[in-house]
C-alpha cells in the first residue's frame, strides 16, 4: 500500500499541474499549445488514476490508466498528422 505521506505529496502536485495546464489551455496562444495542454491534462489524469489504484489497491484501475494513456497517444498522433498534412498543403499552395 502507498504511504499516506506519498499521497499527501503526489495528489497536491498533480492538482497544481492540472491547474497550470488549464491556464495554458485557456490562454493558448495557438491551437497546438492548447492541444499539448490537453495532452498534458490526460497524462496527469493517468497519474491520478494510477495513484488511486495504488491507494485503493484496485488493480482494475491500472487497466483504466493504460487505456487512457493509449487513447491519449492515438489522439496526439492524429493531431500531429493533421498538422503535418496541413503544413504540406499550405506550403504547396
């Protein structure tokens, strides 16, 4: 089981990270900045689910964290392909 001290350190740190990424998501300034902030929030969510799995000793939550990480990765790859194709289309025109 994870110690109570670790929970009191990790959860506030993850909460602060979520708040900072919400600020980046709101302020931008560009669309890729917002996508990176959203990807960061998903990664932090994976960390929160992992800490919850350790704290509550629920191994099923590790599966949830894995699926969330895979979906986040696929979304990031899709966005990168979108940006790359958009840049190629714009540069040819």
